């Protein structure tokens, strides 16, 4: 006998064909923001149905409505089982889920940047090939700079995002498909067609039932917190208070308890206001609810209906259906053949229609259990990619979609040795380096770099383990630096070879605001390949315990603005290879404690702009290898405390064109001729000799006088040659004395 569902109130359509599977029982639960689940108990005359022909296939249940038309329940078979036969039928069970359920079958790790939650959700749907969705959102949603799906199913990911934003969903069913509706408030819902109003009639009411009714109804209220407060921290505005709160006043006692949470996962107060509103609405969606039962076949989660005829008049109002559990039983096929009878009942939960509904946040956000590593990335060709805060971009090992470029992640903050206000330490990880990443509170959306590690592509600067006693910091010149371009501070701790090594690739600048002390226990070498400038603002003291040698290859200029004192404890040798010029702006005093020898191999000239006084404490000897000339612009005076002896190898000439020569005691010894010539005698005695005796020894003496008035000699006249001439007790030898009018000529 052939069995058919065509004349029954409930019918199942599958890809196997009509009436291959006969619907016996159906139960379904649908709820806002949750996957619906349909359980079917089926009969078939075919005992060996291939499960693969149904798994993953779309099926539809048709339910006749009393007022005409049909209601459809559509979904995909996700599970199938075969039970023991009942009579001549093979018994099968099917579980049917929405297409959204398939998102529970795929897990991924990926990063979304600068997208809103609705955009992220829709992109995931499309990536999986699902297009049966519709957006009925009324709110505005911020763009997430960085949002991570981490080791979780696509369904878990989209569910927690929707729960956080206050978005939920429901399904609309038609023959052959169902559509997911994204909703966020009253404007996302519409009255249920043909069930805009549903009357209440309890089961014990004996009135004639000519329609579908709500037969059971229970009103309930439960205390909820009255205030919800969130806070967060924005490192770009560290002093900004991001605290936001939302309050729902209630008339009952103890209605003002507060829920506080941190972090709120926002950086803008307006976003925080949206979140606290969604959180308090989530709680207060459970404040007042009605639960009921009946046989109204059109009830569907997400639909609006108005309650009528309820004894408590204030409850006769519009409601939003939150959840419905449907139960359908069909008559036994073998008992009645083509029986038409069936039984439909439901149980439902609803809230006042304009009460903002938010799905409870039951989907857990993954927690990163510990640190992990990532590779620093940036634009092609760059070596360092950072921003004002020293942040970097990362390519995580689990990110299959990243391109290892500047778009692989958000900017990630980097822990530094010290972080003060424009002071501290800074080492920016460079492109290609492997870094250790941790996550604030384990949140995959909040990475932070806390360390660096070497790997086979990024080896340590010192060969290990050969140089295991070395430590330090070695950088690399950028852009385009090689292994030979670096700055370095290196410590060698090998016993007996300890060293602190400092290398500056180019310039080294040291600034000491106060004192600087250097101690070198042994030798010190310093080499400057080019110029060296030393500027000392005050005093300088340099002490060399033993020898000092300064070798200057070219010129040297030394300027002393004030006094200079040079003290040499022993000898000093100064050698100048060419000329030496010494200029003294004022006086000069030179004191030599012992002898001083001055040797000049060529000419020597001394110019004195004013007086020149030479004091010699003992004898003074001038030895001149050639001529000797002194020119005096004024008076020239030679004063001798004892005898004065002039010895000339040739002639001696004293010229005084307009002067007077006076000699108190004067001995002139001449090896050759002596000539003294005087100009006109104007006044005084031209030649006066006083003493006990005057001796003139000469081979010939000639004294010529133009107008001799007086010639006097003392009581004795020394012997002057062989022939004497006596004049008034003075004796002249035969060579003679000539006293001329113009002067005196002594000719020897």
C-alpha cells in the first residue's frame, strides 16, 4: 500500500522525492540570536536509505494554517540516524539546522581591520557561500581598528561580536529556503502575518473554540541591576576619563545596584555609551517576560503580536516573541491509512514589544593562554616601520591571510626598558625580527610586544658558544647598512681579557653636565685621524708624572688670554727648525738661575721701542766674530765703576759731531792707530785730563791747535820718546803734540 502526506496538515519535502520519508513527529525550538533546531521522526518503506543523500541537504516542512495558507520550516540536515523498525516502516531521525549552523563546522584564525561588526559578519557569510541574509539594523556601529578571530569557529566569532554590539538575529522561512535577519531593536521586527492579534482562552474555558488561542500565560518580573558602568584606557589620551554608565530606573526596592566592568573595549566615550546601553538592555530584557502556551501555529521568534482578552488588562499589549518551541504529532499511518489528523502545540517566551531586546552574552571570547611570537613587517623596501609611539606591525604565525606587509596587523605597542615623558629607553624592532607578543588580559584584540628572540634567519651578533662571555648591543645602519655598518657597545667578561668595547659608525657625542672623571690604570692611546678641537671654559690642569712628548707634524698656534706660567724642574731643550717669532704686548721678565748660552748661527737683531737696561751681576763678555756697530739716537753713556779698557785690533774712531767728550779716568791702549775727531767746541773744555799723571805712549804724537791760548802741564812730564820739548813745565817728545783749532788729533 502506498502512503502519502499530500492530504495531511504536515508534510515533509526532501531531495529523495515525495513521500519517501513520511513525517511522524516534529519538535522545533527557535529563539532570537540562537540557532534553531528541528528534530524529525520519520517513517519510510525504504530500509536502506543512503545517509549521504540527505546529509547537508535542504529540506522543508509544510504546515497548514487553519485560516488558510501554509507555514514553512526550512533547514539543512546535519544529522541522521536509523532506529528499529516499527511495523512495516523503517524509522529514521533527522536533525535540521539553519545554514548558519555550518559556521560551527569551520575554525579559523584571521584578522579584520577597520571594519564594523556588521561588515565583518557579512563578509564571513559571503566567504562561506551564504547569501540568504538581510540586514534590518537601525543603529550605527563603529569601525574596529583591529578585530581578531582566534582559534574559534566562525559561528563563535560572529556570535560574540553580535552579542557585544547588541545585535541579534532571527530567521524567516519560505518554501525551499530560510533567511537570516540581522536585528537590533523594535524597528527590526514586523507583526506576524495573520497573527497580528492572538486571544487568550484558557483550556478550562468551555466556550466554543473557532480559532487558535493562547491557552496558558504567565507574567514574571525579576530584579536586575539598575546601573551598568564601563571604563577603558586610551594610551593616546592617558588622562581622558572614558567612564560611561547607563541607568534603568525601576520602582521596586533595591533597584539601583551597579555592575562595573573593565575593559569596556572602546576608546571613544560615544562608543562606550552604546555598549553600556546594550549591557543594561541585555539585563532588563529579562526584567519582565511572559511565558505561555497555545496552538497558534503562526508564532515565530522575531515576530510581533498583540495579546487580547487577558484578564489583566495592562497585559493586553504588543509583544515580541523571543522563543517558541513547536511540537507536532501526525496520526499513525498504518492505523488510519491516509489519516488527516494532527496535533500542534507550542510554548513561547515574549517581552513587551518596545522593550529593547539584546541576546545574553553567552559566547566566550577566546583567551590567548600565554605569550607567542610574531615577525615584524612593513612596506617592501623598508627596514624600520614605526609610528609616533614606536609601534610596529606584525605578521602572526597563525595568520594565513596576512601578506607580511604593513597591512598584516594593527600598530602594536612595544614594551621598552624605560618609558618616561620624553625620556627613557627605545629600541624599535626592525622588519624581519622575531618578537615576543603578549595580550592584555589574554585578549587577542590587544597585542603588545614584550620581548625579542633570535632565530636561524636572525642570529646573535656574536658567534656562540665561542663568544659566550661577550654581551652587548650591536645595531645596524639603516637604510641600506651592511654587517660592517653598526654602532656597538660590547662587554667581554672572559677572565683576564675583560673589555668594554665602544664602536661609533660615524659620530660620537658625549655631553657631561657637571664633572667627568676618567681613570686609566695603565696605558692609554688616543688617535685622531683628522682635526681635534678642545674648548675648556675655565681652568685646565694637566700633570705628567714622567716624560711627555708632543709631536706636531705641521704648524702650532697657542694663544693665552691672560698669564702663562711654565715651570720646568730640570733642563729644557727647544728646537725650532725654521723661523721663530715671539710677540709680547707688554713687559717681559726673564730670569735664569744659572748660566744662559745663546747661539745664533746667522744674524741677530734686537729692537727695543723704549729704554733698554742690561744689568749683569758679574762680568760681561761680548765676542763678535765680525764688525760690531751700535747706533744710538740720543745720548750714549758708558759708566764704569772701575777702569774701562777698550782694546781694538785695528783703529778706534770716536766721532762726536756736536758733542763733548769727558773722561775722568781713561786708559786707551791701541794696537794700531787711534783717531778721535770732534766738531766745533762750543762751550767748555774740550779735553780735560786730571790726575797725578797723564801718560801718553806713542811712536808719534801730533797735537794741532788753531788758536792755542793755554797749554799747561803739571810739575812733571813723563818721558815721551827721545826728544823732549818743555813748555811751561810740560814736556813734549820730538814726535810732537798738535793741538788744532777745530779739535784734537792724537796720532800714535
